[in-house]
């Protein structure tokens, strides 16, 4: 007995588009705040979207590289500031 509707072909495609866009947005926001959290999430979403063959490949790649940049910015700021965290507001 099936309790839910059968999956549609278009649903998976829309999901991957959303993952690619979310990866881009989270990677962009992660450059300013919460680098340690948003960077890996952006990378993971981008890789999942790319693996599922998203039509928004360029946006997924941007999200991936922004996630990597988040972690690099965090590493550089931790080295420069002697182990203290960095925020955009002070």
C-alpha cells in the first residue's frame, strides 16, 4: 500500500537546481559570517547537485568554489589574528 504519490521525473531536477542555488547563496554569505559552518555546507550541496547532474552546473561550481574560499578566508584570518574569530561587524 502506497501512502504517498509516486515520484515525478521533474521533482528531482528541481531539487538539484535548488541545491545549486542554495550552495551559491550559502557560499556567498559564508564569506562574511559563519565561515566554518556555511563553507562545508555549500561544498556539500554543490557536490550533490553536480553528482545528480544539475542543469545549473555553473552556479553549483560557483557555490563549490565559494565554499572553498570560505574555509580559506577563515584559515587566513585565524592565522593573522592569532586564533581569534573574525566577524564583519567588528
